[in-house]
C-alpha cells in the first residue's frame, strides 16, 4: 500500500519539476529581460602578448606616468626584463 503512495508522490514531484523547467524555458524565450543591457566593458591590451583584457582584472604597472596593463604576472615580469634591457643599451 505505501509503495504505491511513495511512487505516486515521486511521480508528482518529477512532473512538477518538469513543469517548472518547461515554463521557465518558455518564459525566458518569450519575455524581455527586466534589467536593461549594460554598455560594453572597456578592454585594454597587454603590451607583451597582445591579449585584450578587462581593465579591472589586469595586473598594472606605472612607468614614467603611463599605466601598463598585463594579463598575468609572467607578462609583467617579461615587460620589466625588456625595460631593463632597453635601458641598459641606451
């Protein structure tokens, strides 16, 4: 007796979950977003490898009043080595 009741409840829960999922899909496709889209993110370019990245997530170094943005500490270190080599030649 309880086996049928448990099976019935499990089936009802699964049907309810499927219904919520499908109505969410249909609602997401047919309605406009509530929040207006934001403007694009301002990207900067890594001078070492050329990668474009978000200014807020970049590793930064200021040299001679100019800010440089890097995708990683490795690119920043390569830039530092290149700056030292260039200043050693001059």
